[in-house]
C-alpha cells in the first residue's frame, strides 16, 4: 500500500519559488492545484512530496538544500 505523504508548506514559500523560478504562476496553475495549496481546507489540499518534487523541477528551485 502506497501512502501519499502530504507536506504542509507555507504559501509564502510557494510564492517565493514562483517569483524566483523559471515558470510563472499561470503556467504552474495549469499543472498544480495552487488555489488549494494557497488555502488548504483539509489534508488532501496540501501538496504531496511527489508534487513538490515536480514543482521544484518545473521552477528550477531546489526542494532541499
């Protein structure tokens, strides 16, 4: 059984990555549920570890340093 790991990321960190990354908000919102990430109402609204890894690749901002 694969359990999805959800990461509670502050919206300010996501915004910073968008502002300093290689893709803009409109490009990223087509692929990711940024509205849910901005205002999570339940656990499923937070990004998964895999989504954050892909987001990191798309923005060219390292996930872990």
